[in-house]
C-alpha cells in the first residue's frame, strides 16, 4: 500500500503559499529525491510521526543533533525546567560557563569559546576572527564542504548547494567570493600549491575533518596531519568545522579520533541537544581578539540562550557519563546497518559504495571509491532518489539527498537494524544502477 500523505500534502500546499518552496531550509523540500515531504507532528526515540499517522525510522536526526534520540527525557526535563525561569534574559547566566566547561572537557584544544545560535554564525565568525588575528584576507575551503550560508562560504559548497547543483549563490558579490579559495578535499598537493601562490596572504584553512555535506567522506591517512603541518608552516590558522562531527564521531569529535590539534573549532548540532545553539572556540590568545576584549566584533541577542544551554548541558552530561558505552554501541549498530545494506546491494547487483565514520554514513550509488566531491558527484542520483522513495514507503527516512550524511542515535538498536535491512532488501530489488 502506498503511503497515505493526504494531510501532509494539504499542509505542504498551505506552506507553499507562505514560505518559499514551503520550507525554511531548502533540502527539506525533497526536490532531489522527488515526492512530497511528510509533515511531522512529533517524534520519540528513533521514530518520527507525520500528520497522517505514518511512522518513520529516522536516519537524519534533525540533520545531526539527535544523537540520544528524540524527546530524550533528561533533555526534555531540562528544557521544561529552564523555560519556567524565562526563555531568555539577554544577560549572563552560570549555565553558559557550565556548558563551556563541559565542552572544554570533551574538546581540550578549546581554551575559550563563545556560544552563538547556528553553525553558520560559528563558522562565519571563526573566519572573521582568523582574518582579524592574522591580518590576512584569503580563506581556503574544500569543494563539497559546507560551513553554513555566510557569503564567503557559499563557494563550491556542499549540502543543499550541491544538491541543487548550483556552483555558488546569487547575491554573493564577486569581490567577496574572490577571497575564498576552494580546493579538492584529500589533496595535499593542491593546498601546498595554494600556499606557494599566495605567501603571507592566507588567513586560515577551514575544513570538515570528516566531510558530511558531500555525503560522508573520511580523510585519507595523513591528510589532516598534512593540513596541520602546512598551516603551521605558513602562519595560517587551522579551523576544524566540527559542527557535524563534534560529539558525534567520538566524544571529542574528529580531532580526538584523528589526534589533530586545531587553532579553532566550530561546534553545533549536538551541542544544543536540538535547540538553536552552536559555538566556536580554541586558543585563548586567538579568542581574546573578540570584542569586548579585542577588536573583532561579534554579537547575538539569543547567544547562550538559557533553554539551549540547558538542553546542551543535559545532552553532554549524558554523553560524558556513558561515553564508553555509547560510542562503541553507536559504532556497532551503524556498522551493522551500513555494511549490512552494502552486502544486500552486492547480492542484488546494485553499485553501491558505503562510507562510514562512527555513527555517520552514506550509501553512494556508484561502484567507485569516494574520496572527494568530484567522486561523490559521479553517483547515480536518480537511483538514490528511487531508493530514498522506496525506503520512505517502507517507513525508513533517509536524508533526502545523495550529498548528505545519515546519522544513527542511541535509540537505534537491533529492531531498527532488522527493519532497515528488510526495507533495503525490498528497495534495492527495484533499483537499477
Ligand atoms: N558546518 C557544518 C559542517 C554543517 O554541517 C552545517 C550544517 O549542516 C553548518 C556548518 C551550518 O550550521 P547551521 O545549519 O546550524 O547554520
């Protein structure tokens, strides 16, 4: 029986009269996979429920934050209690230092940090700070990496920008984009050449240490170490964008997993337990260039919002207390799901390459290995779209683009593995690559 999406269609029609494309963030619109997106009414654990009463096993976890599953009771209680004391003060609270201490415990490269409301803000300000600190203009990023939608970062970006097939964005002046150098990921020669071409001009290199926004792409052995050495050699700062990987691929993020010490780190998603919260931080001498101590300006009406702090504290407390149980369990569950479907694809004669780091993974519909955005872009996106629709019909909701990472939460267990493999067996039987 096909999915009944009658109520969702009505809600979509209404939303389209009010919101461009009916959405507040482009990839929610399902343009890349076809069909109408279900409208969500509530979620619990590993499952989402829509306006027609359909249930879906969730593999996008609000695009990353929901590592403990939806409506995790300690997080819900923390938000409820904070809300009774008022949603916002616009003045300092102890909770900001409480969360900052927890973040520093998990990510020791961070000496000082500042809370903001989105990953976009965190990355935009980290770059401004790098420019202010070094007195240099140019920024190196990598093709297919997404660092939010600030003007300078919408150059050869991943996520929705890659999904919609647009090279940059209208509205970004050439003069702004010209200071962003986009290079292929996993290619140290390209970056070495860029430093030689612009001596003393490159302020920073910003990178997703495990790319998530072109689909999941791990760094080649030695790649991040190479970035660290080259940035040091040329007096540029290394910014690890751990908005997605922070608290995800290990408690201390990718920098712990690969043992890399960045100058600055950006964090988001999990840090706010599902509420709008992000942060950037790093070496205290660099962070002290921020206003009001230093000359680099940044501000935010809702920065350090008490509800977001409460949700973040409850989330990190849980991850810290159960680190040695949670991360190995996530690893096992995700391996069973990602590699289980890989095996079914091989048996079904479907070309599929599975990339996975911890509890983030992507099934690329290509026979080739995927080590950068150019490889990812060779995937058969219509086969992915077909697979996505078939999985949704079977009650499994994957991120609606080939160029996104899927996420597993602590609420996913053996039952969810079985549901997924069963759905994938049926879906892959109908896919041709
Ligand atoms: N950086 C990375 C690695 C991301 O994955 C994202 C969002 O997906 C961002 C930055 C931007 O974060 P936000 O959507 O909170 O602005």
